[in-house]
C-alpha cells in the first residue's frame, strides 16, 4: 500500500522510479495479487498513469486489464477502473496542457489506432465489452459506451463486422436510448452515430429496432428546433440512417414519420434572436427532408415522399418559413433548396407553390419575389444559386408552369402596373451583372426545356430597345448582345454572359426548326458564328468557340432548307471552307472536356464556390451529350451520302407505308376473325345447351312412355294420361305461352272429369248394393246380373225366372222387373259417361303427338345450327389461308427493308432498330393469335 501511495502522489523516502518500472510493478500486482482490494488499487493506479504514460500502460497492461474484465465481473468498481483505463488508451483526446498539440495529436491518433487494433484482434474482447452494456451500474455502463465509441472511431469497419455477427449486439446498444440517465443516453447517441456510418446492413438493423420512434420522441421531449445538442445528435443519427439508404427511407415513410416532422418547422412570428444551436438544428432538419426527396433517390420513392409532404402540410409549413421575415440567411437558403426538391417533378406540389403569395402589399407570387432576389447582385451568391435551383425545380416536367412563365412575356399579357416573372428574367438577361445574365438565361432555358410549343411562342416576344427605334425580337436581341459583347471584351465576366446566352439559344433552337429559320434569317448570325469558331483564341475563349460550334451544328441538324442561302448543304460547305470539318469537330468536343462540365453533370443543384465557376447547367450537359454525336455525323456526311440517305429514307417510308397498310389489313381481318370466333363459340354453346335439353327431354319422354304403357296395362289410362300430361308440361320448355295455358286448362277439365267419374263409380256401387239386397229378397231365387267388361261396355242383362212359382207372386215379379229396367237405364248412362272419358283420353293423346312434333322441329333447328357451325369453321379455315398469304407478303417486304438497311449501314448511316423490333413483336403476336 505504501507503494501505491507513492504512485498516487504521496511522499517516498526511496529513490524515484521511472514510469515504465512503475507500470510494470502495477501490472505484476494486478496479475499476482490474491486480494481484490489490492488488484483494485493497482488498476486505479494504472488509470491514473494511463494518460501520462500511455505507451507504457498500453503495451504492458492491456492484457491484464482484459483479464480483470473477465475474472472480476462481480466487482463493478474494478471493472469501471479497467474500462476507464482502456478508454484512455484508445481515445484520441489530447490534454490541453500538453505542448506541441499538433505533434501530440498525431502521436495520439497513431497510438489509439494501434491499441484499438490490438484490442479487437481477439473478437472475444469485443463480445465481452458488448455484454458489459447489459450492466445497469453507472460506473460500468458509461465507460463501456465510451470505450465502444472510441473503438468505432479508430477501427470502424472491423468493429462493425464483429458487431454484425454478435448476437444481440445492436439491440444492446439500442437499449441505451431508453436509459433514464441522460449522460448514458446522450453518449449512446454518439455511439450509434459511429456505428451507423457507411454500413447499410447495420443501418437497417438499427432502423428495425424502432430507432425512428425513439429518436423522434427524444427530439420532441428536448424541444425540437429549440432543443440543445441532444437534438442535433438525434438528427445526425437520423441522417446516417436514411442517407443513401432507400430501404430505411421507405420504412420512414411507411411508418408515417414524415407527418411528425411538420411541428419542427413551426416558427414563431417573432423570429428575432435565433441561437446558433437552433440554426444548426433547423439546418439538419431541412437536410433530413432533402434526404427523403433527393433527386438521386429512386423516382418512385421520391414521388411518394413528395406526396406525403404535401398531404401532411409539411410543404405548406416550409413555404411559410420561405416567406417569413427575420429568418437567417443560411436557413433561408437551405429552406429554398428544400422546397425546390419537394416540388421537383411533382405536379400537385408545383401547382401549390405557384399559388403561394408573399405577405406584401399588394401580395406578390412567391416565384416573383424569389426571382427578384436572383437578379439582384447585392444578394448573397449562395442565395441566388438556391433561387435559380428552385425555379428550375418548379419548371421541371411542368409544362403548365412553363406556359405561365412564357405567357408573362407575350405582348397581350404584359401589365405595366405589376412586375411579372418574365419581366424580371428579361431584366436580368440584359443587365450589366454577368451572373444575373447567366442565371436569367438558364432560367429562361428551363422554361423552354422539352416544350416545342413554348419555343414557338417565345418567338413572338418583342423588346423595345430605345425610343424611336422599332422593337426587336428576343431572339435577335440575344444575338445582338453576343456580337456586341464580343467586340467590347473577350475576357473576364463577359465570358459568363456569352456562355449563358449561347446555352439559351441552343436550348431554344433544339428540335424547333421554326426558331432555326428565324435565327438564320438574320444575315449576320452565321458569319458571326463562323468567325468565332475559326479564330485562334485563349483557353477562356475555347468554351465560347465550342458553344458557337454547337449552335451552328443545331442550325444544320434541324434545318428544313426553307432559306435558299442557308440550306444544310451550304452551311456544311461554309464550315469546310472557312473552318474545316476536323477543326469544327474538335471545337465542338471541347465542351464536354471542360472541367466544370463534368461537375455540373453530377447533380441538378448548382453548387459552386464562386460566381466565376458558374458556366454550365445540369440539363444543358445532358443536351450536349445528346447533340454532340448527332451534329458530328451530320457535318461529316457528304452530299451524295445525304442524297442516298434521303432516297433510302423515302424508300423505307414507302415500304413502311405498305407494311402499315398490310398491318392495318391484318388487324381488320384479325378483328373479323375474332368476331367469327366469338360467334362460333356462342353458337357452339347454344348447340351444346340444345343437345343437353333434347337429351333430357328424350329420356324423360321415354320414361313417360314406359309409365304410360305400364299404367295402361294396369287399367288406369286416365291417371296415366294425367301424369304424362303433368310431366310433359314440366319438360316442354320450348312451347309457347299459349300452349302452356291450354295444357293448364285441359288439366283442370281432366280433374273435374276425374271427380265426376269417382262420383259415378260411387253411385254405381250403391246401386249394385241395392241389387244385391233385391236378390236376397227374391223368394223365387231369380237373379239379375249385369256384366260389364274392364273397358266399361255392357255385354248383356240376364233375367232367369223360376218355373214353379205361384201365380200369387206375379205382382212382386213385376215390381222387380221394373227396378231392373231402371238399373239398366242408369247403366246405359254410365256407359255414355265412360265414352266421354275415352274421348278425353283421345284428346290428350293428340296433344302428346303435338309435343312430339315440336320435339322434331327442335331437332331440325339443331341440325340447322350444326350446318351453320360447319360453314363458320370453313370460313375460319379460309381466313387462316388469307392470313398465311399476307404473312408471306410481309416476309418479302421485311427482306427488302433489311436489304435497304444493310445498304444504309454500308454507307455508314445509323439505323435504329426500334421499329424493326416493334414490327417483329407485332408479327409474332399476330402469328400467336392466328395459331
């Protein structure tokens, strides 16, 4: 213990030992002491020496400190000392009192990197450190967080890979955000910042560990934009998670977290006194919005985030900041850039932005207010660049907005009492400030981008140059400024003005032959361009020469030969005589070789360090890339090649027209064939239904016949006829309504007759009982018998009388005879009624025959349908033969076209294969349908 006191600063009577010896003795004590208190004191002493004798402690004690972490987990105090010591060794911090800070910092970084590499060489050490994060003790958890942060700073990629394969590694770090102790939570934010740098896999894991929810909760608890450094750390971590990570961006949007960003931008009316921390926080919040709607993101993801920003009111809130007063310049600039990317390519957002007005008297559109700042040379450079970017994004894929801007330049819509966007652009285009010239030219070029209608409309714009002089067109005024600026000064800022005007003219005349004709109509324009290209000028002027070559090439490529003096052929002859084709192409190629060209082509937003570097626009670089190849080929072509090309094109057009006619014919026949197929299908279905109905009716009729024959044998013809009639009425689905009503009426009559028949049979039975009684009462033994067969016919009436009867019984015999005669008359009546019933049965038989006739007519209808079906099938076969003949003709035409295209290729002409591919695809589809 006396030794430790000497190390910690106490008095020692013996000789002074060196730092290395002291560290060695302390390491021996940590390794050999059996008492925990001795080891704890030794580790505490190493902690005290770890900053002053960093190299000695790191090289000798690191292994012992790791062993302490493994063996003394139960004692949080010694674990805390060991972690603090390791953190001092691996951290890059340098004490302020140390002299020669730069050299010390370099040495510190080297030592920290070496010690971090030694520590993570054994992956078990990092796994052990991750397990210590689960300890709730403050003296263990906090130094463990700081040590992990230091390891990530020095050996980030290696540590990230180890954490990825460690079970629950990221989850343990995410638990730090839920710690109630702010120190651990805040250092946990710094740890996660280092962990998520440049590693998409860890970023996704952290995001799916509910990081967005926790971070947004912390931002809200800390006061959002008015919060402190903790809000800044949360925003930096959110930027790490979502920048260049489309998966996390989509997860953020799908989780409805964009809606929770709206309160961040609720700025009070009194915007005075913005603190530096608030400016930093709001700047990071705006960057987070830009990450979600960045043009480099997948188009679908960007458009969905833009839609969500409008629906939740975030865009409206940003526009409020945009038009507010007292906002710091850097926040205003970043807000303009953010609004730009929120509306870029989104028609709904662009329409809303067009409707925003500044709170002025009278109210002015926000676009006009922003353009006023862009053409004002007293405004900051970055702010003017932001306004230009906002205007470009407003017009991007927005033909409605382009039309509104061009309309403000037309004579019929100019209002002398108000300032319009078109007036500001013209004012900037012709001002003395070269940056205003360039910005206005680029802005006006975006109003014409990919919009032939507005290019033609802009030709109507007339400008009043001075009193007494007639107005000139905007196109002519631009060329006048080009030529005058060239005479006045060829150096410095005027290069920027001429570059801007040449970009405007090139965009204007591209794919607009009418504008080319107007340009060539001025006799001084072509000589000016050729003079510019042919001169030997300095390096600064080479870019202007290249743009002049581009403009002259556009006049050749989009020339309709409407002016006799400036046809395509004459312009090419002029180039060959005055400049030379090789020199012309060399000058043209200089544009894409310029160092600022590639920089402008990287992203849409103009980002330059100084105004002098603003020479190229992003959209213009894409236009140059497209036109350079076309113009080079157009200039190198000879007149003979052009004639051959024209002939081949005409021939191809003729063949294309023939092919189109055949295609149209095939299309019509294909439609007819499809209709015939539908008819055949319909008739086939009807035929199948009819066959099914006939089969069912045939089987049921056969069953009824069998039932009828059976009942007839059994002696019940009436009931069988009634049953057959009911069944026939059920199956006869093809009888008209009148027949069905008639059958119903007959059924009712049969029921009545049946009831009458039953009554007669009852009466007959009563009479027969009376006859039986009479027979029993006869004393003479005479009997009367009435015999009737099964069909109801009476055969005979026998009346035998006994021979030995007395004379006294004559009266009784006479009365009996009278009764018998009465019964015979009644029997005759019954026979009549039975005959009537037979007639009814005959009527029902006739109705059955009628039904059979209707069935036969149905069969004949089915036969007719079968015949129609065969005719249709024959027509389909003939149509197929006609299709085959047409396909043979098409194959011959394709062979001719292929031959002409080969001739074009031999002549060195480009042949586009898209039409051929479409034709082949269409013919394949036709063959499939025909088959």
